[in-house]
């Protein structure tokens, strides 16, 4: 569970209008650890095993899916390079805390937290594709979907007042 103190720092990052509503909703459920991960379902005898659907070698739980699993870890690496993230944070709470505290313009913070939400959404989508359609998508495809979603959404929610340096940075993404 998220404590009241933690939620103060994170709140703005999770409920960021620059993230698509369905992305921030999933992110919020993940932050609260309310997703129906296989480890939990297995404990209640709802599924036959608790193996991760993406790698098949580890237990599927929040920490594994975001971002210990090799597929999600690669997605995170590519997104870090794409946005020039200078952080060693490898979990959702740490990433959100880093964004909240980083010395960045509000615009960049919004783009970054919208990207965290998009990553969570698409990795969960990817996991569901593996579950229901027995399809495991390539890392490059997942990353492309995240990038396109973020770019399109930010373009349509572009603030009226934006520093030129932020505009130039966003245009080259
Ligand atoms: Zn895995």
C-alpha cells in the first residue's frame, strides 16, 4: 500500500493529465498493487502456475513485471536512452520519486511521468497478449507503441507557454 506521505510526492506524477486516462488508471492500480498478478492468483489456486508470461522463468508479480523481467528491463533501458534519463531507478516507486524530486521543468516532469504510465500500460498489454493470444511482442514494437502514444498525447496537451528549450527537446524526440 501507498502511505499518505508517499502519495503526496507521487500524486501529481500519477494523476498527470498528459498521460492518457487509461494509462494513468493502470499505473495507479499498479502503485496500489491491485493488479491481478499470477503470483497472487496462484496463491488462491485460480491459476495453475505463477510463471511470468513474458519470460517463463520467474514468478509474475509487480516487481518482476516492472522492471525485473528481461523484456521489461530492455524496454526501460531503451526508454531511458530515448528521454535521456539520468537515474538508476528500476522500480515504479523509485522512478516516480526521482521524477518528483528531479530538477526538471514541469513540462519535462509531465512527459516523463506520462511515459512511466505508458510503459506500465503497454507492458501490461503485452502480458495480456501473451496470456490470451499466446503472442510475445518484440521489445522494439513495445517501445515504438510507448513512444507514439506519448508523442501524440503530449502534442495534443501541449501547454500554451512552453520554454523554447523544452519545445526543441520535445521536437527532436
Ligand atoms: Zn518475466
